[in-house]
C-alpha cells in the first residue's frame, strides 16, 4: 500500500478553448495526472461540472479543503478515496466541489497507483482479463456540436480489424472520403464541429445515405467490416411532444418508426439516444423492434448513473449503455454502473466528451473493462491522443488480445 504524499491543481484549456481542471497526485514512487473534459449535449441527471462560482470555486475548494486532507490516504483504496470525495462534497451531484474536480482527482489517483505499482494503467484497472476495444468515431456532426449542420448530432462509423491501428486508419479514411464526396456538391468550404467531424448543410436523410455509401465503399477497398451508427441526441430537439427536424416534425410514434427504418432500411447497427432522456417507453419499443439487429445505446437517459440504469433495465429500455467518467464524478461510481450493465448482458461503450483534453485515461478504461466500443472521434489532436494510446496498449498486450 502507498500513501498519497502530495497533489497539485491547475487550470488548462480544453479543445473548445474553455478552462478546465487538471490534477496531479503523488505517492512515494508514483505520479498520476488527469484532466476533466466537458460536454455540450448533457443529460439532466449528470453531476454538476462546477459549484456556484464556477471553476475558480473548485480550485479554491481543492486548495482549502482537499489538498491537505488527502495526504496520508492509501491510494490503492480507490473506493475509499472516492468515498472521501463524496463525503467532503456532501451532495449527490458534486454541486459543492464540482464534478470536474472530483473526476480529475479520482482518475489521477488511479493513475498514481498504477505508476506506483509499475504496471500499465489498463492492467491495474482490469488485471489479466482485458480486451481490445473497437474505435467508434463520428464523421459528420450536427446538433449541439456544430452550427448549420444536421439535426442528428453525430454520424458514426466503427471499423473492425485485428490490429487496432488498421481500424483507426480505416475510420479516418471514411472521414476523408466523406469530405471528398460532399465537396463535389458544395461551393463553400466544409468546416468541422467540436469533435472534428464534418459539418454538412444537408438534410439528415441525405447524410444517412451518404455516410452509408462511403462506409461501404471504403469497406470494399480495405477489406474490413465497417458498421454505421448515429447519436441522435434527440432530447435536444424534442419540443412540446414532437421531434423537430429541419424539414419536419415527428410524433413519438413516428420517431420510433423513423429510427426503426434507419436500422432496417439503411443497415445502421449502432443507435444512441434516439428519444428524449425521460422516454423509457420509446427506448423499450425500439429495442423490442430492432434489438436483434442493432445496439440501442442510452447516454442522456442513463448518464452513467446506477439508479437510472437500474430503471432502464427494469423497463427493458435498451441493450447498451454509454459510460463517461465525468457524468458521475468518480471511477468507483462508473465501475458500479458498468458491473450492473455487464451482469444484465448489455453492451458497453466508453466515451469522450465534445470538449476534450489530451488525457487518455478512457483508452485504458475501455480496454480494462472490455468495452465493445470506445467512442472518441476520428481525427483531431485531443481525439488522436486517445486513439494512438490504443495502439500502444495493444503493443503492450502483445498485439493479439
């Protein structure tokens, strides 16, 4: 066992140029660093990023209430460390010290322990029972991640290859080819959204078709299977009982039919947040219809929250869950939710946020828990940091696990 001997905090910038928190934790022979990301499309039941007073109040809480008190805590007792964070905050949603401070501390502690023990982080988190994950990246962005893009927030692809570098490269080829195809129809430069996906001024159904066609084209040339997916982030355009797209309004029933057609007619196999975050019934109806053909992922509906997931399981709302550390504030909370999902046969996807840093903790986490996918973009420095770490992890694993 090794005690925490020191810690530091600083403000850094995320990929949107906003301030965020980075924490360092030191043990006698170990050092861990972690930075908190932030989301633009957020579920209502996520922990609070910062307390009243913003990021400066979190920094003040660290310096006045936390930094001295964590000295002497056993870093290997991750659950005990995370309980300390919950106790010192005193709220359910970290509204006192801020969820971003909590998650940076929690993950930095795990990193410091792995460093102290002299083992890779993914081994510390997962032991010998680890599995390489499949990169899932967005190639066209809209919704809250872009201006003048599609109503649907993300169009996703996942390339399957034995070597994770080949999967990453193939995803990037789809990304590149989409720009080439779209450029032929547009007389204006094509920009990128928050997560470096292309922003296209097309109707949603046109992009559904375009992404599918390009994925099939690249798949034929590369020889790798490529899945198509999307994050509808439907809560963001659910207004007065209707889903409001650029060209039409859909009722709840019509939205179920529409998303069903995306799976059955267009062959999309990854569907995230197709309904409002409180509409467990529509999730359940869609899962009943297409659950044998696609994974229906809950993000905003669950927010990595154990109780929300338990309700979803009771209602058979989905067959997959998205996991984001900063939605719940600690590694312990995330792992508790993951175990519940795993015990109930659900697929798991570890995910980045739209406002990211070059922190690559989630790459190790996804491999450690054997997540089916890691959702972390296709290009862009803060995204590539995580993808390239997967290459290093596979090399450390022997290149075959």
